[in-house]
C-alpha cells in the first residue's frame, strides 16, 4: 500500500486528505505544526507565525470559494469573515472525518529523498523527534510564512514590523502609522488602522489596480466568471473600461497610475481604501527610500516623522525542509513546476495550492489533489517530458504578467482550471469517483 505524507492542514491540505481518502488511499499522515487545522485562517493574537488579522474577510466570494461537494452555509454573507471560514473548514474536516489523519503540533524538520523515490521525514512533535518513511510527499504548507522585508539604509527610532505580525488595529490608537505596499494586506491594514490612528499613510512605489469587491451589484469574481469565455484581448479591454467607469483615474485619489494593464499584474481587491482616501482618513505617500531617526525618507527626498512603519511587502517562496534540493524560489520570477505542482527529478513529490489566482485557491487545489491521487494509484502517469512541459509553462504564462517574484506563481483561474481538468481527463470518472456536485453555474452565482 502506498504511504503518503501531507505537510499542512490548511484548506489545500484538507482537500488533499479528503481526495486521497475518496480514491481509496488511506495510509496517509498529515503533519500540522499548529494545534488545530485551518492554516493561516486560525486567528492567533500572537506573532511569529502565519495568521489572519482581526478584521480579515475573504476576498473571493463564497460561491466561488467553496469545495466542490461541500457548500458554504446559505446564511454566510458574500464575503465571510475569518471566523466563519475557519468554522467552514472545521465542518468540512468533521464531515469527511479527516482529523484522525492529522498529527497536530508536529513539524517536518527535513524531508530527504531516499531509496530511489521514497522520502524520509525528520519530525519534531509532542513526543520528541523521530523519522518515518513515506512513498510520496505532498507539500501543502503554502508560502505565507517567511516575510520579505526590503533592505533600506538608515535607522528608525520607531517600531518596524511586517504585516505577517499585524493582528489588530487597537495597538496603533492615536499613533502616526505608515503602511508600505499596495497589495491586499497593505490596503486592508491601512483601512483598519485609519479608524483608530492619529495619522495613517500608505506608501506605494508603483501603481496598483485597486478593484471594488462588488461591481454592478455582484461580487467582482462572479462578474469576471461571466466573462471567462470572452476572448482575452476583449476581456481585458472590458475590465479596463469597467474600472475606468467605476473607479476613475487613480490620480484623483492621490495614487500612481498602474504601469501595466489590468490582469497583467495581481489586482488589489478592496472596496474601502478609495473611500478612506477621498475622506482624508488615509493619505498617500511615494515609495520609501530609507530612515533617519524618527523620520522616514521618501524616494523624492522628503522626510516625515512616524511612530510605526508596517511593511506589507509579501513573502519569500521557499521550503527549508527541502534544503539542498533547489526549492528556494525567494528571488525567482517563475517557479519551475508543471501545473504549479510537479518538479522535474522528483516523481513522488507534489506541491498543492502553491499558486496565486485572481480568485480562490482551494477549489483548484481539489483538482491538483485528484492528479496526486490518480498518480499514486498508478492510473495517471507522470508526464515523461516533464522538463519540456515546465519550460513551456514558464515561457507561456496565462497573461503577460510582470516579471517579478510577486508574480512568480500567478495564474488565471479559468485557464488553470482547464489545464488541470485536461490533465485529469476522464480518469477520475473511470474510477467511479465523485465528480463536482456543487460548482455554481452563472445563474446560481
């Protein structure tokens, strides 16, 4: 019997556990470093680990963020809170009886290939350290754990932190706070802090497409879903026109204009920042160039005093437990994985959920999990020309994404879904395994 190790019991890890069991693969152990399932959707008011913050709501709509055969409760809003999402993941795990396969408070220190294609895992858990052998390894730990902080000259007298360690706005009451970045976390944090701080400013060194979460009375991902069959050039022009009509020029908000078209850089989904900017609750600032005592120095040479600087500057993509195997992609502009999951040279190693969509991760992680299960059962062969496929995938991204580490794992959600389903073909159904039962059509959505 094939013995499979799964690292991480977040949304993607849960999808893998459930799919493997569904396929009759039951000799599975999932290693979760924390005390409960849910990954970074578990709100912890301590720092030093991945966690949502107090005001987090999902940025994709519930209809397009649910597992294929486990709908979210009808009473949930369009954009559930982190506590509602955690309750959903807990209910999913309970419904499919996944907890018995999860070893909590157990960290994988090292995963080493041995005996050809097997894996030796060095583990640290409640009972101490030890080693175990597995036939396959599935990595579902994501990449939101190693904060990327820019190296800037000078010293700052105030507090510097990364968004990774931000939990709530209250500690910043009556303080002067600068948030650095323009992505989802930066804008969410700036909005939350602006309700309690004496001064809140957001520093962006470049322009971002800031997209409302609701457009034309519907969640924006539902609106995008309805355009999925429109040819790409037309789709891009329609989205640009929509933003022009709904938002207008970003310079009216004091923001720099994006240098690249919509869909060629990851958008920021936020319905509140632009409002807070027009009300003066959040102020805009240019890119940060360094520190000088109590002051920050901007790229234009100006100085300004702050009490706190919060960097929302992303994360490094690396997997130190695979040290020495070439899996540090911190500075990479593309990640060499076929279907964002299969590395060349390691036929029994898969990554699940290691991609960044304009949408939700775990419905697509379900499809990746099916590929893992079918390969583990010997039903679906690992492509013999894997290196060539990786090269083609890297050379032909779904859109002309900006070549930067921020977009190294960027995908178009519908292109990627088609690619995963094409890889699976009819193998899942031929095994009399369940198909999707709750994927909403356009009318239901």
